[in-house]
């Protein structure tokens, strides 16, 4: 088993994503659940939902979020978060990403 040092990195972004219908009790919990599925994300705070578009199978949501991501100690925080977040299942775009310096 290999151990790798990780450091927590805080970031904020405007995220567009698809929240499955019926998956959580409320929309903000659904947004958080989708983002928590991204590799390395350890905490999510939904600051505000800015747009909601219901569809037949899901709800398309734009939201301002704050996240904490555990990254390898030798990672470039801005590049790594910018690469990981848009790759999350259900996330369609990430705008205005700001990674806080440690």
C-alpha cells in the first residue's frame, strides 16, 4: 500500500450541472452530492443556486459553490482543480474558478 501526502485546497466556482431527480431531499443537497462525486473533493458548500431548468430525467442547475479538494502535495492547485472539477459526472461547465492560495 502506497501513502501519498495530500493537502486541502479551497476553491470557489460557478458550476453548471445535472442533478438527478429524486436523488436527495432538496436541490442544494443534490448539487452538493454531484460535486462530492468528483475525485478528491472532501467538502462542498452551495453558496447559492442561480438557475434551475427542469427536464424529464434531471434538473439542470447553475450554482455558486465553495469546495475543498485534497490534492497531492506536489500538485499545481489551480491546474489540478481546473482539470478535476469539469470531469465530474453530471458537471457540464465550470466558470469563474478561483483557487485560494494556502
